C-alpha cells in the first residue's frame, strides 16, 4: 500500500486525467492531500470525468461553473472540514440533491454519525478498496438518475396539466357563452363543435399515453377512406369557414377501401386538421389530399400559414413541442406527437415539408393498407 494514499495499490501519475471522449457523468473529489486526490482519480477515471480540488473553498468557488453528479469528500481537512462542507452543500440550491461519499481514516461510530448528520449518503474508511469506491459511486449515480427521472416526470405532468387547462378554456368558454344566449341552430352547431374539440383533446391525451406505454394494438379493419374524410372534413370545415379559410379535398374517386385502425386514423386527421386551422391565415386554403401508389397510401394536409422551421422538422413530432402560438386556439403540443405514433404503429411514417408557395405540408405514408 502506498503510504498515506488511502488506496490499497499504487497510482501512476498518468492516471490523474480521465480519458477523453463523449460526455460522461462527473465526480468531484475534495481532499487537501494530493496523494488522496490521486488515489480517488485512479479508481474512477476510467469510468467518470473526475475533477479534483485541494480544499472546500476551491470547490465552492467552482460551483458557478456547474455541478457534478457525485462528490467524494475527505472528512478531515484544514479550515472547512468535510462535515462542514457537506452541510454547506445541503443548503446550496444547485447541489443539495447531489449525493456525497464521505471518506475518513477512522471507522469510529462518532465519525459515521457526524457524516450522516451532515448529509453524506455513503461512508468509506481508508484504505479505500477501488472496487468498493466504484460500486458506491455507481450506486449513487443510479439513484441520482432515478431522482432526475422522477423530477422530469413531475415537471412534465405539471406542464401537461397547465397546457391542457389552457387549451380547454377556449371551447369551454364558447359553450358557456352560447349556452346563456337565446337558442339558435347556428349556436347549437358551434356548441357541438366545441364539445367535439374537447372530446378530441381528451381522446388524444389518453391514446397518446397508451401508445407511449405500448398498450395499444391497432384494430385493423377495412373501411372507406372517403367516408372518413367526408366526416372529419365536415367538422373541421365549419371552423375553417369561420376563420375565412377554404378547405379543399383532393384524391382518386371513391370508394377507397383501406385496412387500418379507422379510429386512430380519424384522430390523426383531427390533429392534422386542427393544427392546420390553428395556423392558416384568413383568406388562405387548407388542402387535404389522398394519394395511392400500389398498396401504399399517403395522406397530406397542407396549410398556407407560417410553416415549420427546417431546424424543427424532426423535433416538432416530439411531445410538448410547438412552433409558436395563435391567439385563442388550443396548442398543447401533443397532436403531432400522437400523429407520429399512429403512423409508426401502422408501420408508416410522417414528415413535414415546406408547402408551395408557403406554409407547411404534413405527409403521412401508410404502407400496404390499400386494398388491391
């Protein structure tokens, strides 16, 4: 054993620098003894990016540059010792959740109690066995990853709730307003459309959750695509006309029999048409087109709005991604993600391209669904 190192094997100077490569998890080592810092770096450098500090103050000064995934702190240091440093970290908002491995030369119960009281998550006694140190760090990083996943999930859920509440407000306000006015055929149609919009939002949310979890198997049955297009375009055409937008439907003469999950394809069209209505300016057109090549079907929905930046052509199909907002229209950022899932569960694809002369064109290709 190298005298005073705390490690049960020598450590060449060449091991002080972690190997270069792709970004990895980081470990910060705090020890006033150079030999101790070298020992921990030797044990961890092949697995993690290790940054070493010769004291508590030096490490605290580096926190504005970023935080590690794990701290390895020597308990006995001059000035601010490891216990005081650990307590200081618990009060720091940027690193309070970062796990700490406390290293000490004593296995006295008092030291262990102090380490736990100061906020340490693991306790190692010198001489440190490299495999034990690596196991401790690996375990703490796994726990940290689980913590980060839970935080991300909670943040996503909160964001989803906020978006859905915002999105539902418009159709709910429409229903509430018109319900208090004298009844008329036009008002009843508007109320019905607003209710359908709410139902579509909830269905998209539930189906997206099932598709994401892999719990939804498409129910493939033959149906006439033109019947489905007429039904969905009648609903979305009324909203388009209110916005002074023309809805145009193009394709081969019907009937056009396809084998797919009609309910999912219906929801896919609802989301693409809602998206087009959201961004299409007054006086423009929305085009719905069905094209057949052999047994493959391509559904296209094109608008003349602002379009999708090329940099977002892939990202726009991820949940909660939007390219902008339009006053008074819902936009939770789930619709296009749902469309991608529906296309993929049918073995197909969806892509967005620039429309000519302006706007966005969404092409959904479903292979092998057209009856021969």
